[in-house]
């Protein structure tokens, strides 16, 4: 059988732990037998980020801007425990946050619906897409411990040298302080990405912050969305028969829980991080959610929404058989391949991506699935299988 040919490479960002193992298995079993796979490879594993002083992360992000399409494996976000475990020279920042900052895009996360797995919330009949702002807030923050008797201040120095100062807090005892920021340019890109995606999908767009408490920071998000919508998108939304509305984040949560789904929920960076996990879990599994970072410049980075599956990795190191669910990682590859095929006008590649996704879900619908879905599925005569068995069943269908 002749392999599908590619014209332009995809940026391949390898990762850590169990997802790194699955990454190689997916390539060997589902991709390279069918595609003359062309990638520009970057190793974003924690050891290589340490050896390159994290330069590899920035290089991979710039490559994504240059080539237009990237696919990323899950990576470790370092903490104190990881510093000790991997003997790191410092606590390196989240690779995802770095890449998002370089690309200045919006992350769209959407659950993968499969026959036999019903949402925990019975009214949710349609997928809910989380549109997560991908820049700033606590992910680009500075923070510090504050000794007793100190005063923390917010100081802004204007271009002419003048300063404004606000007291954050006078500390009688020891404490902590955090400073974070965002930019109007990034918020505007976030808004336009959400409006464009809603038009593309033909779905309503909801947005919520806490502007009643954060009367400057969160309120600016609200105002920018409203200004752009009124000037650029209101008529287009009316013609498309879809709606945009803003509400407080707590009211948005209540509305979402009571809804039937089928809309896009725009969230600030941290809100989107938390709510995407909630949405994925309600629909079944964190391993059943797509994630794509869409940049205003036209670059796309596809990844799984979950982490590196550490628990499964430690079991694997002790000689255990891989049993993690690879669906989200498969869909990261299929999403990147589909987009590469669309941009390069390779219909065979687009068709392969579609068939790969269908085969992945058909295997589950016919009763073969990893344990996380086995515990949720209502399909009769179902069978819990390891990762390799599941991948080979997909390959057989392909």
C-alpha cells in the first residue's frame, strides 16, 4: 500500500512520562504505516528542557508560528517535588503557558462523545466547548512570600517616569503576595477568536468573569468583548441565528449545569483551566477531550487536555502493561493532520484524519476500551483492554 504523502512538516512537540510512551505507540501503530509522516521534532521532555535552559520550548513555539501546525504531547509542569525528582536547576515554567504566550491564541477544548458513555449531568445532550484565554493572569504572574511588618504595594511607572501607587496590604504577620497582568491586545485577540469560532460552529457564545468584584481587571475583559461584538460581530451573529451574552462567572456555572449543551463557553485563563476539566469529567473522562490552540496569526497547536498520566507511568516502569486511554492524544494527531491537509490541499490526509477518529470511536462503541471507559460504559459485552490492544484494533479498522 502506498503511503499518503505530506508537503509541509508538522511541528512535533514530544512530552513526558506515560503520554510520551503512548506518543511513540500511536506513531508506530496508527500513523507511519499509512502516512509518509513529516515532522520537525522538538523534545519538550523535562530533562531536555533542563539541558537547554527551556530554550527548546521557545524554539518549538516559534516553529509552530513558522509552519502553521503543531501537535504536542502532554508535558510535566515542574513543582518543588519535580525539582527534586529530576534534579532541576530551577522550577521551569509550564511549557503550555510559554507556547500560549508566544502564539497569543485561544484554547478550544471540546469533549469527545462516544456511544455508551452518558454524561453525569443528564440534561447535557450536546458537547460544551470551553474557549480558554491562553495568555496572562496567574500563568504569567510574579509572587513572593512577605515577612511580618512589610507593606505590599502596586506600583505603575508611566513612560514619563511618573508613578501611581496603591497599597495591596499592610502585613502584621507573615503572608504572601501575587501580581498578575494581561494586555488589551491579547484580550481583543481572545474575543475575536471566540466570536469567529462561534460563527464557524454556528453555536451560541457565553462569557463570564467576576466584574462585580474585580471592577478594573475583570471589567476590562467584559468591556472589550462588548465593544468588539457591537462593532464587528452583532449583525453577523443575528444573520447566523446565534447569540452572545455576558454574565457573572458564578451565574454562568449555574446556567451551564442546567443547560443541554451545544454552545461555546468563553473563560479567562484560570477559569478555563478548571472548567475544562469539569466539563471533560462530566462527559466521561479527561482522556476524551480535544484541545487546540488557535493563534490570530493562523497557527494551530493540537494537544490532549490531560496531563502526563504519572500513576500509569510509575506502574509501567515497574514492568506493568500500558493501560492508559490514548484517545485524546490520537485526536491531537488527527486534528493536526487534518489541518495540515486542509492548508496544503491534501484531501487524502484530511480523509485519513477523519477515518482515524471514526475508527477510534467505533472500536469503543463495539466494546473494546481502556479501563477508565469500561467503568463508565453501558455497552453490553464490553471488554477492558490495554493500550496496545486498543491501538491495534484501531489499526485493523484503518
